[in-house]
C-alpha cells in the first residue's frame, strides 16, 4: 500500500492510515474512505504550535510521560484527567494549578490542553510575555482585538500567572481582571491557570479576580491543585 507524507509535516507516524489521513474500506463491493483518527491529533499539534508551544514540548508534556510515583502526583494526574473528561462532556469548568516551581504544573496543564484541543479552539499565553506585550502596545484597536481574542477563545491557558510579581502593578491587575472577567461572563469558556502563587495568595492580591476564578472552578474547588513550596519537589533540578 502506498504511504502518505503527513508525517513529514508533524512527525506523527500513524500505522493505521500510513500517514495519508484516511482509511479505505470495502462495503459490499464499493470502496469507501473515512478520516483516520490521527487527523484530530495532527490538527491539535498544528493549532498548539501556532499558540507558541513547540512540538518538542507537546511530545514531552503528555499524560503518558507524566511521572506519578508519589501519591500527590497520582492524585493530580487523576484529577487532571477527570477535568478533561468533564469539559469534553460539558464545557465551562476552570482549573487553577498553583505552588512549587518545577513540580509538574506546566506539564499537566499542557497535557490537558492537548486533549481539549481535539474538540475546542485553544490559546496558550505565558503571562509575563502577554502582559509586557499588551501594556506597551500603542495601537489601542489592536490591543482591544488581542484581549477580545483571549476572551472569546474556547480554551485559554495562562501559564505562570504573575510570575515573579507578588506585588503586581495596577496595570497588571486591570489587564488580568479584564481577561478573567470577560471569560467569567462566558459560561462555556474553559480557563486553565498555572502560577507559583496559590489561589489563596492570589486572593490576598485581588479578591475580585481570585473570587471569579474560584466561582468558575465550582463547589468544593475540585480543580484547584496546590503543591507545597518545597525545593525538594522541583524536578527540573534533579
């Protein structure tokens, strides 16, 4: 059977369709073709690369590659998978992952958006880059368009929220409130946030922002993950 070349574009090698993107089958003497399941994954990879996440990171940060040796890691992975399932069935749940740097926050959040991107439009933003870009953007119309894109997208992942800034400026707070409040008003919007700040610490910085996040996470704060700040839990330096 002749093989396709889709793997040259995204590095995904599919043995079922042999990288053609479709599967041919016979039905009562007639030849039909149907899309291969790998197309959704290929589409997700391209979409997330456009958001600024490299292909290497996408292949590295999956649920399969997440190390879950410790009980807290097993719990975090299970709840992350539950979160994906819940949003695929009925979108609108938020997630906040705070605490120790290097303990797997970005890994699990990236794994989550890869799964959600198979069904929804996704946007990834590292907060420090986003904030600097928007605060110094002279074109007001372009700035409004950028913020509206962040508000309207199905799934928004804000990575390292308020990184290195436990005492953010008024401009930072106004910008963050505009984005969070805009998404808070959209009942089917999915928002994922990772930060070295815990949700409680964020509450001490701005109750209006943290309160909206907590409300959209829901009763019991099931999708709030807090990793104690302990250098021993920083797996990047091991």
